[in-house]
C-alpha cells in the first residue's frame, strides 16, 4: 500500500516481512527480531507529530513499525536543516539512550506512523541478552556517521547533479524494493527536501531529476519513484559498483 501525504510526500508502510535490508529489523535474525518486537509499548503518531525533540533529556528509543519520519536539527543561523529520513524498520533515539546526552535532533512524523517505545532499561537488558542486537545497533550507528561524513564531503567535492545521484542511490539501497525493471524507493521526498539533503537549489534539483528521467535512469510518478538503472546511477554518482 502506498499513501500520498500533504505537500506531496509519499510513504510506503512496511509490514513485518518487508523491513528494509539495512534497517535494524531488516538485519536481525528472526528470533532476535521477534524478541525486539515484543518489547515496549506500541504507539501511534499522527502526521506532523514530533516523536523526539532536539535538546530534550528523555532517553527512550523508538522502533519504527510503519510510516516515514524526517530528522531535522537547528543550524547556527536558526534555520532548520533536514538531516535524514527514517522509515519502518529503523530505530531512532539510540544515542541519548546510550550516553544520556540531550537529543541531537528532532524527529517528526510525515504521515500516520506506528512505533514501539522502549525505555532505556528495557533496551539495555536486551543488548545484554542478545549480543546480536548490540552488534547490529552499533553497525547502524556507524553507517549513519559515515552517511553524515559523506554528505559533508559531497557538498565540497561534487556538483549538485552528482550529489542528487548519490542521494538517490542511498535511498534506493537503504529503503528500496526490487521490482520489474528497477528499484522502487520506499520513501519519496519532495524536491525541496531533496534540495535540503543535497545542499542544492530547488531549481537545480528540478533540472537534475528531469535529466535523470530523460536519460532513462529514473521514473517519477504520482505515487512512486523508481530507479530504472541503478548501476548507471551509481556510475553517475561516482560510486563503486555493487559487489556480487
């Protein structure tokens, strides 16, 4: 099922058999996943509702079950910057649960969402019982740090079209689902959101998307974004080919 949200954002809810491969629920073994899904309290969030607030001192973790959320932070000039997106299968809030520091970002629901709320004691107990979960969580945090570092380097080292291609590859490999003739991206960002994530002007993103469509690399529709040629898109993005 695909749903259209106000402002053009589209999200695809994930069910329990379709977690993105690089999400926390996607990398865990079935026994560890079942145990994790049995913890905490399931909570529903409405569109626009804030899940976590930058600077807050709460320490719970959210395990997203469905929907799509934006991660934002306030920059030095007081404006809000879009840092990342999170979808069903992802966890959010781990850093505060681990080190007790204030929240580093705000997370906002982009549509109807469900999540399991885990208090830090529950999470710590699980990590002690299940080293697999601890290792998976550490790997995901490391991936997010690499993503943040890549973004900073991309802003300095690549033109806007290449940055756009790198973002689309990231979304396709992290949240995409294979389909006939391509990969369906699990969350479709608006052009202003893509501009924020790539550090480019919205007009530049509009032009870049048009060129990708004309080149047969991308297909955008009312309810979906499909990467039609991921190898060529990776090449455009100056990324190494995927392994076998």
